[in-house]
C-alpha cells in the first residue's frame, strides 16, 4: 500500500511539473508574440522587424535557425529578408539549389499553402546532388528537421517562415510559428503599402510643386520684362545712382527666376509623356542630351507604342533620365543604349540602360547611390525590381548595365480581365 501511495505521489508531482513547464513555455510564447507585434507596429525598417521576429521564433521554440523568406513575384527567387542562426552565404547557396531544380520544402509550403514538417530532411539533402551548394554547410551541423509555414496576406502567399529544429515540433510550437508568420505577413504588407504611399505622395508633391513654381517663375519673368522696359525708357533721364539701383534689382530678379526655374526642372513631370508616349519621349530626351554632351545615345524598343499607364510611364522615364545622367556625369562613356523589350513569357517588360564606360568604382558609387535608391524605389512601387551590373575598364565588356523589370499586361488583356460579363451571356 505504501508503494502504491508513493507511486501515486510521483505521478502527481510529474503532472504538476509538466503543467508548470507548459505554463512557462506559454508565457514565453506570449511575451515573444507581444514583442514581435510591438516591433511590427512601431519599427519602420522591415529588415529590423523581420530579423527580430526570426530571432524571437528561434529562441522561443529552441530552433537551430529561423528565416523569413519572401518570393520574388517575377523571377521566383527566394529572398531571406529576416534570419537568425544562418550562415551569411546560406541564402545565396539555397537560391542556387533552387535554380538547379532542388525540391525545396519552402516552395512546397508556398505552392500548397500549408504547414510542412520535413523529418530527417538533412539526410535527404546530403544525398541529392541538386543540394550540392549547401552540403558543405550541412555536414558541419546537426540540423535534422525543417518546419515551415506559408505567409499569407490578403489571401495571397507572399513567402514563408521556417527553420531547422533538432526535435519534433509539437502542435503548440507549430501554432506559435504560424502565428508569428501572420505577424511577418502583416509587417511585409504594411511595408509595401507604405512604400507605395510614399511614392504616390512624392509624385503628387512634385506635381503640386511644379504648378506652384510655374506660377512663381512666370510672375518673376513678367516682372523682369517690365523692369527692363522701364529701364530702357528712362535711361536718358535717370541719374547714375538710380540706374545702378535698377540694375541691381534686375540682377536679383534674374537670380530668383533662375533658382525657381532650376527647381521646376528638377521636380516637374516630363510634359511630352501624355502627348507622345513613353518611347518617343525617351528618344527626344536622349537626342537633346546627345547633342549637348557629344555622346552617342540610342533607343531600341520592340514596341514603339507601349501603354503602361501614367504612373508607370513617368517612373520609367525618370529611371532612364537618372541612369543617363549617371552615364554622362560619372561613366566617362562614349556611348549608351536604352533597350525596352518584353520578356519571352510576355508577363514583364525589361528596360535596360547599357553604357561602355569605366563601371561603378568605389569613388563614384557614393555619388550615384542616391540616384540608384530613387530608381529602385520607383521600380519597386510597381512590383518590379532593379539590378545593376558593372565591369571595369580592361574587361572585354566593360561598362554598367542598369536593368528595371516590371510586370506588364497589354491594355487589351487588362480590359478583358476587368470587363464585366454581359447579362445575356451564359456559362
């Protein structure tokens, strides 16, 4: 009887211990979730938010690694935008595996919109030659199981949250990882929305500024013409001091008009776009620069009458303008070409600016960085991406290529996709 009593007490203590341990783990998860939600709400930089979120998941669930992975909508590439515990070059190696056709668990979760727990996944990767780029890393670690949840925003899968773990995750752990994945999806959606709003606000501000400055410049020039005429009529009768004062006022008017006109040129929307279209406007713009700077500039397009819409027209024009500005000011090039072509699958258009200059050197990169950031922001606002490749002098294909790729559907396709069906149609 005493033995049975002791056994019953032991079971009771074990149950209390498990309950206490479960309570502690639940509190840790709640605290981690709260910190992640606070970061999503308060931190403006997406990379910081997602790095923190990955670190919280890794520590709370006791994972070896954790990463927030987004899918490039155009190329299908996997971008590790938040990570904890992974080697610096792991993301690049994994992307190479994807390009080799490796069956990635992350892609399974994304494509099938479900949680995936891959047991003994490390062993499978070590025997598959398509995972060769990361096998040297896998041989040095004891990562065994990979768990991943899809990131879903507005019913669209935008990426995944996953990582390696050395034990089988329980149901509560998977629920926690999925909840943190929801937080990551909110963070990414908010960041993209804010980026679009910033671009839209900047565009509207430029247009407003252009209208305001146009009025002020016109007034300054009108005042300048009146003063000049008055000076002409009074030159015989006015004394020397009065002439000096009027000339001083004229000089101030000219300087003010020049400053306002310079600002107007910097911020205005290219006027010819709405009348002539993007490609003819680029040709005219490059012809003016070529004549002024004595550089050979040309345009090649597989369609002279692309219809992107006002916002994308403007941003692509400004990308070309900024890229050509960099060519003229920094590249020491003798020629450059702008190419606009539709990709083979017709889903995107690629705009490339290619020069034969000296490439982007460290001494020049700081001068060009602001322009590259501006170009990248404009392209990303339309769901596209910007790439820059540079080869120094001495390379057989020296120079710089700036390439903007944006999703594109012809106007007819957009009409078909959005046009409501007639009441008399069937099926």
